[in-house]
């Protein structure tokens, strides 16, 4: 009899274990670790949103919804996206509610990829992009962004990687793990590139509200781009609603219809309780998002200054809640740095290589952690770096 | 409100060095602004938020609604000033609605507060009536929860 491992489809088997998972396994065996490795807000979901979901349960709101999601929520989303990002979508046909942006991305890719189609994406990036392209039988093509460009994506980098088989470009700005954002000019250049090569753009704008310098430009808002863009967004980050698993996709009726086909047969619909919570988040916005954004911005400033003070080169993150300092000059790999820091000082950061090979020489530090913990973490990292400095390490040999 | 004040209201012990990093200011600038707030009286003082229930001191705090006849000159101010001078009075507010002044009064025990109300407060000229409510338990004060929150259930590392 065949071993069960040999029955696993090759394209699934060949995907390596996530670097984050490996690291998680080590960290979870340790006590009293300050973790800067967490890619989700440390805030609880605002109380009025939690209270709205409790109220929904009390009313007995426990059924399926339309495959597309509650129409009232899609209407709220259409209004929100038009007001904040300047793109108008028809809630009846152009908005699909999904289980997090993760599902929306998977649907988008499965809806458009023919086997062998190439999908351009930029690295370092969120860990799932290349694997989900592969699951959809596409070919992920990485475009490496660089620290010296502030990890922005430039047209020249894209032109170097595009081929006749390229079907779509996958964008994520503000970016996890680098905190990079795009300027309006960058977005315009990328849109021109997409038009020139007749590409679709899948834009994961999950961190859009957490933009600290300048404003977020949604690529779908540019002339001629709405038709070729699948705009993905959700509630996890800005509203601190990760566990609700609430995302959505906006796009042309044809694309949304195709995505809905997969969604209806695989997921049916997103949780109605979460949909009620999401509606509350948009319809009674209070000041939640603004207050959290201001707090992240202060932490961002604190981290950036602290890294400068300890001599760790770090471009200023302009969005999301990650700093991506360089540790290359310390003569260790990202993984060695992260493991050493965990072992010596009990601070968890994620090796940059978890987000793509070009993340070597960097570590990701999430600042979705209280200021007290950040201050202690910075003290410990400074102490750890001191033991690594080439001069400090050379001393025993010269003595 | 100035972001600096916002941060100090949340944690008065935050160091000027950390405040400077958070706000993109120089340490000198932070010190200068704090000194200025203190000088102009915008910052009136710094206090610890203490969970007195946990200390089991047996002290009591009462919230007292007071109806007052305003004076021809001075309105409510002169009565309020007079009441504010008693050391057992922690806070005094002028209110809209069914009564005029709201006081927070603390004492060693119920008897001491009762004595203050009947002998001192009620006898002040201009005070028409009082209604005293004793606090039984503090759940939240100055924006701080008195019960420690449960530990976070977030994963230690996540993408």
C-alpha cells in the first residue's frame, strides 16, 4: 500500500512549512517572552461592536445569509469605500463578503488563474501570497523590494519580471512585514504598468486605515483601474476584529460573480454574527479607528527612535504596525538573530526570511503590543545587540 | 487636547525621554512643555490611581447631591468654595438637573460621613437639602479597571 504521504498532491506537498510556524513552536514552549512577533492588534474589539454581536445572538440572528453576505452590510461597505477610498461599487453586484481577506484572496486567485498563469507579487510579503497562487495552479513571480527604496514597489522592478503569461499583480500596501506604503505617484506608475500589460490588479488594502504619513491611495480609484482591480479589505486590523474573520472583495460584477461561485460552494457564507458586528463597526464608527491609529503611530515613532539610538538601521515604517530593522551588519543571519534574542533576552521577533528570501538581514518587529512591553523589549534588544557588535565579539581574540 | 497631556493623563510617570520618542520631539521640548503646563496650572498635580477596596481600609466614600439657594452675588460659587474647603470633600461639581452640587466625600467610616453631612454640610447657609449615597464597590475609576484583565489569548507569533 502507498504511504499516505505519497497520496498528497505534489503542489501541496512541495510547499515548505511556514517559517513563522517553526518559530511559533519554539516560542510557545517558553515562558515570560515579550513577543513582537504578533501580527494582530493588541486592542480588544471596541466594546460597541462586541455588544452588537451579543445583541444579534440575543435576537436569534443565527442563520445563513445570502452567499454575497448581508445586503445591509454590503451597502455600508459600499458607502465606506466610496467615502474613504473614492471608488463607487454597486452593493448588489460588486461587493462580496468573505471569511477574512485570506478567503477573498484565495477566491480572487482561483477565479482568474489558468494553470501556469503567472502572478506578480512583491517580497518581503505576507506569508500566504505565493502558496495560495500555487494552490490555484498558478506561478508566483516575486518582485523584490529593497530597503534603500523604503520597500516601495517601483515600475522598473515590475517591468523586469513581467512576461506574456503574467495575468495579475498582487499588491499589499501598507505592507506586512515592512510597513512600507506607496506614494500617489507610485500607485499611478503601477496602474500605468497594469494598463500597458493588460493585467488585473489584486490589491490587499487590509492596513489602509493604518497609514501614518500621507494618505492611502487605492489603486482602484485611478481612472480606468476600477474595472481591472479586485479590491480586498476587511475588519481585522483597523477595527481589531481578527477573530471575527470578516473580509470583503469589491470588483466588476463579472469578477465578483466568478468569486461568488467558488465562495458559495466552498464557504456558503461568512458568519452572520460577524457580519452584524461589521455593520456596527461601519455604521457607528465612533472614534475607535482614529484612537488606535494614533496609538500605533506613537509606538511607531518610539520604535523608530529606539532603533536609531541603538544603531540598528531601520527605514521609517509609514503604515501597518511593523518595523523591519536591518541586522545584516551584526554578522548573523535573521534566524540566528531571532533565535539568539529569544534565548538570551526572551524577546520574540520574526526572521525576515519568513516573508521571502530577500528578507534576509532583517527582522520583523510588530508594535501591536503595549508601550510598557515595547519599552522593555527595546532595552533588551539594545543589550543583546551590544553582545553581538563586531567590536565586542572581537575582543576575546585580541586579548 | 495636546497629545502630550493625553499621554501624561494616562501615565504620569512616563519619562521625558520616552515621551520625546513617541511624539517626535526633543527631550528638552517635552520638559519645557511640561514645565509650562505646571506653571500655568493646566497640570494641577500627579496622583496614583489606588484600588482602595484591595487595601481593606474600611473607609467609605459617599456621593452627595446637594440643593443650594444661589446667592445674589456669587451665584453657586461662594457655597461651592465653602464646601470645597473641607478636607473630607474630595471633589465638587456644579450640575445641571434636579440638584446643584455633586460631592465626593470620604471618611473613616459611615458615622464620620454622617456626622459631616448633618453637622457641617446641612448647616451651611444656602444648603437646602442633601441626598447621600454610599459607594459599595469600585469597578472602574479614572478610566482604570480595578479588576485585573484576563491574560491575552493571542498566539505568541502570528503572520
